[in-house]
C-alpha cells in the first residue's frame, strides 16, 4: 500500500494534540484540510481512527494500533531532516503538565528549570487547576495528582506522601499570639476554600471543632488563599515545601497532626512512548520524589 505521509502525519498530530483544531494550528494548515487528510487515511485503511467528543477527539482501538507506527515514522522523518542539515538529534516539542494552582506556582518552577537544563528543546505548557484533568481526553500530557487514577489506560507512579501544616503570617502571630492546640484554634479565624463544607469537614477530621463562623474569607484558588494567609487575614494550610519557600510565615497549631496525602505522577499509556513526554515524566519524578524543603 502506497500510504501518503501527509495523511499519516495529520493523524499523528491530531492524536498527539487531542483535537483537529490544535493539530491544524501546529501544522499550519486549515482544520478542513487536516480533516480531509485524516478522512482520506481512514478510507485508505478502511477503519475509524477517531471518535469525536465535543471539540476533542479520542483515538479508537484501531487508531491506537496504528499510532506507535506513526510515531516511529514521525521520529524517523524528524531525524532524517536533522541529519540532512547536520544537526544532532534532540528531544524537543511541547509537553503540557497540569498541577494544582499552588504546586504550579511554587513547586513546578524548580522542576521546569531542571527540564530546561537537561532538555532545552522541550517547551512546558502549564495547566494550573485544582480540578482533576482528564488525561484520557488529552487535557494534558502529564498530571500531578493527589489521588490515584483508576483508569487502566493511565500510567501512575507514586512519588511520595506529602505533608501539610497550619500556618499564619509572623505579623498575625505577633498580634494574635501563637495558637498551638485544638482549643486555641477556636479563638481564631481561618482562610477557607469552598462554600460546600468540604474544607471544613477536612479540618474537623483533623480534630478542630470549627464552624463556618471561623472562616473570615473563602478563596477556591489555592494561590490566592495562601496570599490571604501571608497578608495576615487568618490561619491556612499548605504543603511544608511551599511554606519553606514563603518568607514571613510561621507554623501554628503545632499540636495538630499534619495532613498527609499522596503525590501521583500520571500520564497516558500511549503518550508515555513519546520520547519528549517520557523525558519530562522521568525528570518530574526525580524532582518531586524528594521534598523541596529538604534541599534548601
């Protein structure tokens, strides 16, 4: 079969980027042109390669069977072009990483600097959100999560268990004293995260008999809520690594046990075979397996 490389390339870029529009932008063609190329390949092969889900596309089982071959051909074509120009083979391309707002703002920069040092041709796209991004629909290439994914098509690596403690600004402590016990906590205001009671329940599970009246401000965005703590509006919770990178905060409620949670690094099983994603995945695993606070 004389397969048209343009058609195969259109399929590969659409599968890698999760939508026709994103692939068309990357390739510098119109979406209608890209769609015709993918359709032509489906006709040539007699299979359906994608299923449409809203504006995104999902690779079918038949598409997955073809995808690794397409990646191999794409890598070979790329290396051929490099050899023709006398350029050495490098790891390059865009890798999207999703993490919580706070982790993206405070902890990812160090890891991204390491990636830039090792693989300067890789460009990192950061998707900062506290929502659990769906890697099956390619919302991101790699996710840092606090819960273990159950989907069999995802690869997950447990990095470690992290700890979060209670903190307040040094000015707040100078003004209000240093609360240490659960009874002390009842006299003070806290920074909350939601209106549906989930965060309150979390604190109550820690042994704090708080009510909604103890929250002076609510901020779902964790970076914003941490700024409220830094500026003296009340007591808040954050990872010890973030607190270590934040000047003028003091750990309070010392008698309360830390809130522990797992850190999982996740990617799609098919994406993990892409060289640039595998490199970034492994570097992130190295960086987040050891608490940042221990290296300062």
